[in-house]
C-alpha cells in the first residue's frame, strides 16, 4: 500500500458543509476518510454513502457494542452502505457476531482496544485490572481469535500488537501528531513516520489536517513523511 492508501483523514468537524469543503480542498490526494459520532449526528451517514459512491474509502467509526443480534443487524446494513472499515468495541461476543454478519463482504471490521485519550489511571477508573498496554494486547488476541480484520490501538502499542496479530491484520492508529503539533486531548501519541515503523498499517489524522490553515498542504506534508518512512 502507498501512503495515500494508509492515510485516513478524520472528519471530526460539526457540519456536512465543512466536511464537504475539506474533502474538496484535499481533492484526489486523499482517498480515505473517517466519519465518527460528531458528523454522523449531523447527517454524516448519507454523506458517507456519497463519499463511497464518489470512489472514496470510508472508515465509519461507530464503536458498536450491544447484544449479538443488534450488532449483527447493524453490521449487515453498514455492509450495504459500501463502507470500507467499521469499528466496534473489542468484546469477544460482539466481535464474533459482527464477523459472522460481515462474512463474504469487503468490510474490514476493527476492534477498538483502549482509546488513545486514556492513560493508566483512566483504565483503572473504568474498572479494569489491567494497565493500558496489557489490556490492548489481551484485546488484540481476542480480535484475532474472533476473525476480525484489524484493531484500533495507540501507535505506542503497534509493535507489540503486530507480533500478536501477524502481518495481515490491519492496525489502525489514531493519536497521530506531526512533530511539534499540539496533542490536544490525546495522551498516547506518535509521529506518522514512527507509527509506520512501529507496525501501524493505517494512520488516522484529524485535527492536524482539518484544523490547519491550509489543510491540503498539511495533508501533503504528512503524506510525504509517510512516503519517506515507507521507502526507508
């Protein structure tokens, strides 16, 4: 895969109009977009369908978690939308239900391990007995066992996760920040080049691109850094 195949621009913005503007500015240089809750609740599902019809790849970041039947029925309809990736929380029963529902399709199911906005104290406060690193690895094993297409984790864990999931599963890493940029509310971050070197297959970049004075220039700079890392 080229850098263009691996960069996912997160459309973490409040309106469809703003999302359309970003997509237009980025043009053919960006192939892949992430749509999450913020845009979904502003008409983002229809916008996601439009992007897919226009030849873009769409990562629908819904982090599904519910009873098996509800997860399965949701996944069946998302398959019909033409999405490329879908997240659900990496709970074994939910993952198994989703995998069965997506069987035969091109939808890549991603298990969310531990959010990159969470550190050890956050994990403890949530009631888990594991530190973030251990919890990520445990969930990676469970995702592999369930037949998932990949997982979502911090780039800090990508190297250890790659040893668990093998070469074929996707490792999608948010919390990507070019050197010198603001971390925002992320706590476990890494630069694009370092993330690829660690074993990430896809990088999710939102604010450093969509909030930049020149989103197109920001995206090109990140793509150049990624291309250099892949060539090396």
